[in-house]
């Protein structure tokens, strides 16, 4: 199957997402890389270009680290209660569940795997892991318990 055939089977939302070059998400904004360079993301099944993506370098990493540090130091997260943090993480998992089909399509395109497998394993495990970790801020005891994932 060609990349074009794979893409024709995708949702309109996913098609729209890959229809133009992708920027980097930095400090809450979609931005071009400092160098302006892009690289091709290839369909591993066909070697064909899926979309171009901003190519980050040291300057972009430095900008991302500085933004993350500022967000942590000056943002709401450090002052949040553990229950508020838990709610935020559950909200992230909720959003992932709401968009699981789109996330699975993107994962399948990027990794050359079946969409159903990406949905049932990759995306669902990520959601389960976030929900599992979301519960820990209110239950930190110093013990490490096994995580129930399929591998």
C-alpha cells in the first residue's frame, strides 16, 4: 500500500494535521526552528514523505529548557495541591481518550504499524500510564509497586 493510499484512509482531522509542514511547540506556541531547517518524516512502510517537521538544534533545546524552567518556577504547577495535579493529569488522559483515534492514526503513520494495534496498545498504554501516575501525588509512600502494562 502506498503512503497516498494509507493517507486516504485517515480521518479528515489527521489529514489536515499532516497537510502542511509542522512547527515545534515551544513555550505554548507553534514556532519555526531557530535555524529554519525542516526534515522529512517518512512512512517507514514505503519510504515516502508524510510531512516536513521543524528540525530543532541546540538553540531550540536551550529555548525549550528555559521555557520549561520559567513555566515551572513561575507557573501554577509548583503551587498546586496534589489533588489539583491529579486532576490535571486525569484531564490529559481524558483528552487523549477523546482523541485516541487521531493519535493512533498519527502513531501508525509514523511507525508503520496497524492503526488498530497503535490504538489498542500504544495509545491505550499511554493513557493507562498517565492515569496510574496521576494517582501517585496523593499517595506517595516511598514504595515502588509494579505497573500493569502488557510488557
